C-alpha cells in the first residue's frame, strides 16, 4: 500500500460527512448527491484546460473538498476519490475503478462499494447513476462502452498522479 493516499481521513472529510451513515444502496445515492451539490462544476475548455490538466489526479479528497470545485468533463476521478474517502470515513470499503473505452480513446472512473457482503458499483459523476449490484471484472463492459483498466483504493495506488500518466492507458 502506498505511503500517500488520496482517501486519507482528516477533519475536512469528517466534517463533510457529518453524521451520514452508509448502510444501504440508497445511502450511496444520498452521498453522491451531497458531493455533487457541494462542489462547483467549472467548465473544461481552452481557457481552463491548462489548470484542469495540471491538477488532474494530484489532489487528495480533502483538498478537493476544501477547493470546492471540479472541472466538468474531467471530474469523474476527483468525484470517485471524494466518494471513496467519505465511504472509508464511514467504515465502508470500496475500490477506485479506472475504465477505458473499448477503442482506448477515453477513460472514466467509477467506484465499487461493499455494503455488508454485497458489492455495488456506482458512477459518482452521473446525477442519474444508481447502485448496481456486483463487481466488474476485466471481461465486464460498463455502459456498453468501457472495460476495466485497473482497480485500487485510489488513483495514486494505480500509479496515476498526473495527467501525463493518462497516455499510458491509451497504449
């Protein structure tokens, strides 16, 4: 396990979670909504691209919460990291799941969360996402487009600590 973690529990994580309990799949939706409603979604465009790319996969969940923003179109990894940190703080285990399109031209990040003995997968970046039962495997296809590239406890554990690492996925 890496010495640095994006999902380390600190006071920012504890305060953000408040007293929310995560025991049911519906609680996962409640948590997703809390996260999305608490962060500003800034546009990802020519003006913001340089800054957005400079922070891609570099912030901890606590830093994302303190910064209070993510970049729309680049938010999936940040939202997955925040979601996992809050679950961890609530005593719930989970995985960061990095997906790649079948044609290897795009990536996406989702989470897998274990409630009791059952795993659920959820896309924290989609307002419409609901928890689906079961884990993804290397042979699984997510949303008719994506397959599992790697799983871990956060992006850093998978070796992604900056935007330049994304090129490795597309090989």
